[in-house]
């Protein structure tokens, strides 16, 4: 039962650290950094899901 809150805190810490890196290296605001992470995650998820779908579908024989 305590694993879920710990995982949530660890995830939040990871996101905050990544935002901090973007703030420092790219001069972004906190909002901009979080928006970039969300956009990149969405794009990565879309690519991953697309790759999984393609892998499941047999090639078309010609």
C-alpha cells in the first residue's frame, strides 16, 4: 500500500529533475519545461504504440 505513494513521489521527483535540466540548459520557464516533457512523452508514446501495431500486423504479400 505504501509502494504507490513512493512510486508517485519518485515519478514526481524525476519529472522535476528533468524540468530543472531544461530550465538550466535552455532557459525555459517551469511551464515551458513541463509542456515540452508532456509533448515529448506524447510523441514517444505515439511512436511506441505505432511500432507495436506494425509489429503485430503481418506484411502484405505481393
